[in-house]
C-alpha cells in the first residue's frame, strides 16, 4: 500500500481475492472490465510492495521494474481504463457519447504519461512515511496543476456521467480521497492516492452486484 511492504502485500492479497470473486460473480460481459478494477489494483499494490522491499537496494534487479509497474497502473492504466469500462457498461446514448469523449481524453493522458516515462528514469524515495515517486514532474507549479487537472478529468468525471448503480457515490468518494491526499500527503501523491483508490474497490464490487441485479429485474419485467 503506502506505508510498508507488509501493508502493500496484504492489500494485494485481499484485493486479488475480491477481484477474483467480483469477476466470477459478474455474468454480464459489459460489466467485466469495470469489475476487474480490484484485481488490477492488486497487481499495482504488489508492485509497490516490491518497491518497499528494495527501497534500500536500488540496484536490486526487481527495484526499477517494480517502479515502472506501479507507475504504469497509476499514470497509464487508470485514466483510460475507468472511462472505457464505464462506457462498456453504459446503456444510455447521451451518457455513452460523453464517456466516449472522456475515454479519448484518458487516452491522451495515458499517451502523455508513456512519453514522460519513456524520456526519464523514474526513482522513488521515502517521504512522510510514504513512497514518493519522481517521474520527471514539471518544475513549474502551474504545469503541475495542469497535469493534475488533466489526470482528474478522465479518472473522476466519468463517475458523474455514467448511470451505473451508485456511480456518483463512487465519484464523491474518489474526490474525498483525492482531497485528503492533497491536503495531508501531497509529497507522496501518487502512492497515497492509489491507497485510497484501492479502498474504493469495495464500492466497485457493490456497484457491479447491484447493477447486475437491476438489469436482471428489468429483463424479467420485459
């Protein structure tokens, strides 16, 4: 997670179990990509556990690959995965159009992240008892703010566009997590934000189960 190797590995195990159960219980293919979110977080937390174990040995063969794996999920996967997964689960035309546009924005953010990581060698250090990832963040504060806004649009806004069960509550919870992260752990934003996001995985599972039940009831009535 963010505070120790043990916390990261235990959260990875729990999320892997939740993600496996979520996918097993999800019968509708349109919901499977969204239901897989906890499982993806499990891989991300596993990577951070390895980073914790090797933080004092940066020359360890697993250290740099683990950093890249964590940042791959944090910066590249989520801006694209979230809007596309909600797009696949969406039935209403207007919402689908908006989600498609947000998915395009997510692809742009992910593309920029790929370019940024490709032009630098990410490193990590411990700050405020959390892991702080250095990945060529811009020196100017206004550019940092612009990058943060660009990241938040495809990762937060889709929850308020989608008609998936309890999607707005997921969005509100994500905003609260983001606000808490910026207020208390800004130096370790990437790591701590993903800790809160992993907690949101439980809400994802609840949302998927309720959505399936809702669709089944609609099919029975028709």
